[in-house]
């Protein structure tokens, strides 16, 4: 089971690496803040909020934010699976998706990958219907972002 997930893990790793330049910029600004003026600006302007760069990165779609959101949506997929399993009790396998998130965080498209071992139309149509209500953080530049997600259902 673990080996079937490695390609997805690698794909998520590559997406994470692609998202890191924003994080690196934030990290390099801290050591540069050693100068008097920059340190004074950071200390005075902070208030109690993370109004600087920390706040927006939490509100931007990253691989971690995508994974967290999808974990909260697993109950939707489980409901779809349970309904399909009533008709086919021996139904089990892997469901692999590609979810395209629009710039505003809504689900633009959902595609069921050929690598899915579950090809049950009742599950795919149910998941597509539920995905219409899913909301993710906004994408960094407002462009759609497509990310893979895989679930082992049994």
C-alpha cells in the first residue's frame, strides 16, 4: 500500500518545492532584519496580528492547505463510498483524483484518474456533486491550480 502512494507523495513534494520560493523569501527577510531600521520596522509595525507576510501565506493555497482541506472532505467521499458499497458490498480500491482549484478557491474541475481501481459511476458522480461545495484557500496568483489526491477505500 505504501509503495502505491509514493508517486503521489513525490508529485506533492514537487508541488511543495514549487511553492517554496514565497516561503524562502520570508525566511531570508528575517536574517536581513538584523539591520537597525529593518528590525525597528518589524518590531513597531507588528501589532498583535500577523499582518505582514505570515497572514497571507496561510490564506494561500499550498500543498499543505490542500491536504488539510481534503482531509476535512474525506467524510464526503466516505458518504459516497458507503452509498455505492450498499449496492456492491465487495467494492474496495483506490480512488485517484485531480482537482483543479480556481483562483478564488472554488473547485473548477475534478477528474478521476485512470490509476483509480474504483471506477464506479455512482461514486464519481456523487463526489463530483459534493465537490461543487468544497472551498479551498485562494491561489497565490489567481490562476487555477491542479493537485492530485488519492484515497484507499475499503
